């Protein structure tokens, strides 16, 4: 009884050597393989008997080679691509007896004749390449032939120049996910140390569905992973910067373009670093709240209060949409009639502008604000709804999304 060697695959159309003859595979099933016979009557052979035959081997395959993925071939370096195409020509000669550039009617060399076994042709190709200066064994030729039959030209290419290494090395995905969760939990908490984050990562893994089956790497590897995941997040640094980055816009952002007065307005408040005498005669600090029109860069209204409250924001909105009347003691140069504004045309629209100061009246369409209590209060939201104003809160910790109001409030 000979060796029991089963090929990688046996398909219809392949030619095999069995019982001293080269036969064509007509049908393949789990119980038998139907082979052609010199007498003309097909012969059904059990697979165990076929593979145990001493002469059995796959002589040739008539199946088509897989098409090369052009997009992947273009990613290979020129040298690797040329080497793969060079190998393809030699493998085709082993499989079919002729190189791909052979002219019509050319007879194959005797050592590559199809009457010889595939193993003999592979040995002949190894001898030929070794004589040409390429030290190649028959096993190398056989390996290249099998890869070519399975993957085409890509199976012959050297993938090392374009091979991508995992982003986090050999660390399991469960460990990376657990450390990401530990980092996100520390965003709004007090500043944590690296040791605490590693301990928290281990606790998350143990509490997972798999019961902590993921294998933790060494401490040094975990610290390197922590360094990669916390780059630019200030997880173990400044809490203010960490929260600002975490709650900022995750997608590309930009300032809304405004072309008409009132299309986009910004509101903000800031404490002033000065002492003033309050109404009760006590010295204290105050907050300045102002509203700026983006298109005209106009400060439409400002309120100075010891502490900005919801009613102050509503008063600020009311001053923005109503004319500012001249007060006793103001010079006539501050009158709207003395300004560059079209006073007569505006007077025909609103008679209150007759004694108004030279401040434009702008009705907002959209107001951009932060998450201050005064701007998120029920009173201010109700005022915006009554005037049909779209209130757009900026991202938390993102003052750059309302730069004009922040700047005017800070320098006010």
C-alpha cells in the first residue's frame, strides 16, 4: 500500500495520473471520482483508493488562473511587480509547457512536455534557473506554482514592502477598548495618573462579558499603549484643556458666514477685573454681557451687572431690537439724525427713531451663545421663541465658535 497523500483540491477538468494512465476528471463527489478511460467508458474510483495509488498525482489543471487585482498590483513597488511577472512566465511554462511569449506552433522543450509529470517539470525548471544564476530548488518552484494557482500574480509577489503592521502591535482589541473607556471616564473627572488608568483598564476587562479572558500585556506595553491613546488629550494633564478638547467639535468646523445684519449674532459675558461702586454703595466686581452682529461687527447692546442673570440676557435682547433714545446730557452728535444711517427712510418705518441715538436696531435671526445659565434659562429661551430667533449653543468648552462676542466681552 502506498502513501495516502490528498491534494489541496481536485476539480472537474484536471488531469491526474492513476493506474499507469493520465486520465481526465469528469465528476467529483464525496464517495467517488469519475475518471476517463482509454476504453471510452468512464470509471468511478473511491477517493481513498485514488489517493492511495502509488502513481497518483495531479498532472495538469485546465482551470483558469484568477484575474490579478489591478488595484493591489499598483500598490507594489516596481521591483516587486517585475519579479512577480518574471516568476509568472516560468510557472506558466511549468504548467503548460510553453512560456507566455511563445509564438504559435512552437513545440515545448522535452523537459516541459505535458507527458512528463508535474514534479519532473518543476525539477527541470529548478535546474534551468540554477544554471542561469538563480539558486532555486524544486520545492521553491512547487510553492510558487501552488500560490499562483490559488492567488494568481499576487501570490508570486513579495508583500513585505506594503505589509501593514497593526496600529497597536500585538495588543488585543479588548484591551484597547477597555483603555479607551477608562480614558473617556476621566474626561470630566479630576486628573488621573497613568497608574490609575492602567488599574481601571484591568477592572473594565474583568467586568466584561468574557470575564477578563483577554490577556493583559506587560506594564511597559500598557504604558506605551496609554501614551498612544492619550496623545493630545491631556488625560493626565490640565483638566481645563482636557475638557475643552473632549467637548469640542469632533468634525471639521468653521465660522458661519454672515452677509446681512442680524443673520448671525453672538452673545457672551465675562467678569471685569475692576472694582466699581454698586447701587448700595458697596464696592464690588461686575460682569459685562454684550451682543455682537457678525456681519457688521456692531455691538448692538451691552449690560453691566454684578452677576448676569436670566433677566439681564432678556433685557439685552430687548435693547437690541428697540431704538436707544437720547438721554439728558448727551451731545447732539450722538443723535441718529447726525449719523450716516438713513434716518429719514428709517423714520418712515418707525417713529420712535426720531429721538433715537445713533445705534442701529438689528433683529437677530440666529444667536450663538455658550452654555451659561443665563443663556440656557427658561426666560431667555422663551424670549427667543417669542421673537422667532434661532438659538444655537456652541460646543462646551469651545469659545472659538463665538470669537467676536468672546473678544468684545474680554476687552470690554
